[in-house]
């Protein structure tokens, strides 16, 4: 028997759904109040992108950079790593991604986010709103305590998904590089949490390909627009 | 000074240690769970222990830590002593340490842990870190987890045993993996224990490893008795067969455990649980009557058919 074929993903998931949810609850309680700040930052980010695009080029990567660093330290390193051996490595990857955003903020064009304001399609709107604003509703809507709600810039899943959504609308060529870590995280986390039957895993698994396809489609459009006479 | 089982074993007084038993309740063997001897040391341990993979990995959550300690309390009260963990199990070792301290049971537990590192030189330091998390003076059993870098680690563990800081040495596998290599090690190394997966569905160990363990006087710990819970969950939908009462079983979990314990090579099964009623039910399964050969076949056939 090929030993590796005998492994299933669930063999690597070393905690239960209850323990995961309780960790989110404890984290939310530990940093009570920061959820509001995180939501305000998300609103600010969208507002700036729509109204002050030049400013957004620098402000968005600063917010994302600080958010990724915060998640790396406060959740992955201090808390999640206690119950998940992979989280330590994830914390390093999140910290590097955060640092990359901060470095990018120093460039004039930053991440050059261009949200299609007036003509924003409902799909594009949903892709951005889900991780930034509606992710916290998943827990209470699926029978978990509201205290187990996950927020963008607070826990890794909505942070990674939200970052992908924003990068999908970014014009910087570096976006493809910046999308690697959040894509890998979303795929890994969705798979792990799926084995635990956690509803958020279904949302993450469904949203990830949509965001990636959107990014590719927008990328192609941008390329063809640039090359048209 | 209180002389306990560990002190006696260190002095090489195996018979004295065996007589003292591994735990307070061990003194009343007649009313407690079925006991089995470790062939190499004659130490007797209850035939059902407690695993800690997933179930005890609860981080620093005070509510879940307390509920794990409650499970441990029920386990000790039922007469259990053997607890198994590994550095691979996240915060499980610290949870066990928390429970042992809270219940004041550090001297009573039969502490079984593992070495799990590719680094050949890190075995001793990893075991020391694990020991400090458990808060026990020494480990009763240290096993090389999944045979990872087993050669240097066994060397380290044998040296520790020689020096008196470890009582038994073992190796582990699970899911039926690497049985050929297990067999080779069992045939060539003076190990006290093997740990492997065995239950009415996963019976590969019956072919070579269990007979070999019996032949060579190696104790056997059985992991994944309920296939990680999926077997117990699956059977929970089925009515309990009439013949369950013939072997004194009142649940599917007890039928499974009694099947496992009725193999003469098996020393102890180590199911994991988060529930007090389950831990009590599991330890109670370590009791006579155990199924005979015909009943064993019937159990395996029946479970396969559902
Ligand atoms: N390579 C290795 O060294 C290795 C590999 C695997 C396992 N192990 C060791 O062996 C131990 C046992 O294996 P495991 O934990 O993987 O699987 P297991 O013991 O077969 O299954 C554990 C599951 O069974 C359920 N359960 C326990 N008692 C029950 C009962 N009376 N009725 C119904 N369900 C019951 C528990 O759920 P509840 O919480 O609801 O009771 C738990 O989810 C591990 O914890 C670990 O210490 C070692």
C-alpha cells in the first residue's frame, strides 16, 4: 500500500469544530471592541477606493498590511497555533504578506484599486461585501453563537478572502504575487474546516473560485483594453 | 516518603511494583477493571486506557480544560490509569497536565507519550518538554511515534530506560501503516510495547503483529478502537444485537472494546473521548465475560454486514 494514499485530509485536522469555534469566541472576547474598529476600517477602505482613488493607492495597502500583521500575531501565532501545528507556519506567511503590503504602500501607485463605482455589478459587489461585511453573520445564521463571528482584519479566513476580492480590482501587476498567500490559505482553511462540517467552510469554498475567476476576467479585460488601438 | 510504583521499578523491583499496582484503585482489583500484565516488567495496567488525539487539544480554553479534567476524573474513578499522548497532539499534553494537577493524580497515572521528531538528536529534549507539560516525574512509556527516525530515538529511549528515567519503550503505528517495518523492529529490538490500530473492521494486525507480540512478550496498546469515532457513529444507528448481553455489553462501544480485548495479545485499548458517560462505558468494557473465538467471528461478521 502506498502510505500516502492511506492518508485523508481529516487525518491532519487535529481539533474539533467546537474547539475551533470556542477559540474564535475567546479571541473575540479578548479583543472586544476591535470588531467595530475592523468594520470601520473596511468601510473606510471601500469609501476611499470609491471617492479618493489616489489616496486609496496608499491607504488600502497600509490597512491590509497592518491587518495581515495583526491576524498573524494576535490570532495565528498566539491562539490558533496552540491547537493547530500548521498555524505557526501560516503566521509567518501572514506576516510576510502584511510586510509586503506595507512595502507596496511606499510606492506611488500602491495597489491601484479601481472599484467600478456606478456600474459595479451585483457580483462584484457581493464578492467584496461578503468577506468585508457579511462574514460575521455566518456564525449566528448557522446556529453558532454570535460570539463566534469572524471579522475581516480579525481572523484569517475573511481577511484572506477580502484581500483577494480587493486585489481582484487592483491594477498593480504585483497583485498576482500578492494573491498567492491568501489563495493558499483560503483553500487550506476551507478544506480543513470542511472536514469539521463548519458552515463557514462551505462559504469559503464557494467564494474562492468566484473571486479568482473575477480576478482573471478583470485581468484579461484590462490587458485587452491596454492593447486596443 | 511515599514509595510508588515508579520508585520500585527504578530499583528494579518489578515484582514489588506489580504488587503495589499502578494506581490507588488498583489495590481493589476485584471490583475495578480487568487488569493485564506488561510481559517485560510484570506491571499490571487496566485493559482500557484513554487517548488524547483531538479530544484533549483544547488550547487554553478554561471551559473545555475543565470538561477534559472532568473526563479524566471519571476515568480515574472508574479505575483507569493509562493515558496516551504525543507532542503531535497540539495542547493535549498540557491539558493532561492540567487535569493531573487539578485531580492530584500525577503519581497514579500510567503516563504514555511519544517522541515525534525527524531530528535524531532531539528525542531526549522533546521528551523532557513533554514530561514538564504532563507534570509527572517520569514517563511510564515512551514510544517512537509512527516510527519516525526510529533508530536514533530507540537508542535514546533505551539509554533513558537503562538510566532509570523511563520504564518502558515502544513504537507506534496506526491505520495499518508500515506493518512490515513494525515486524522487523519487533523482531530485532528489545521493545516493551507496540501500539497499533485494531478493531473488528481493521483486523490486519491479527495476521502477523499480534501473534508476534504474544510470542516475543511485547505489550500491545490498541489505538483507533472506534476508527476515530466513525465506527461508533455508524453503529449507533443500528439496534444492539440480542447476543450483546452474552458478553455483558450494553452498547456498541462495549462490543467493539470487548472484541479488541478478547485477543490474547492485546494489553490495553486507548479510546479517546470528550464525554464522561463514554469514558465510564469504555472502562466498564474491561470486564468479563469477553467473547470467545466463535463470538469474535460473529461480532466481526455482524459489524461488517452493517
Ligand atoms: N500513530 C499513533 O501513535 C496513533 C494514531 C492514532 C491514535 N493514537 C492514539 O489512540 C487514541 C485513540 O484513537 P483515536 O482518538 O484516533 O480514535 P478512537 O478512540 O477510535 O475514536 C475517538 C472517538 O470515539 C468517540 N467515542 C469514544 N468513546 C465512545 C463511546 N463509548 N461511544 C461512542 N463514541 C465514543 C469519541 O467521541 P466522543 O468525544 O463523543 O465520545 C471520539 O470522537 C488517540 O486518541 C491517540 O492517543 C495514536
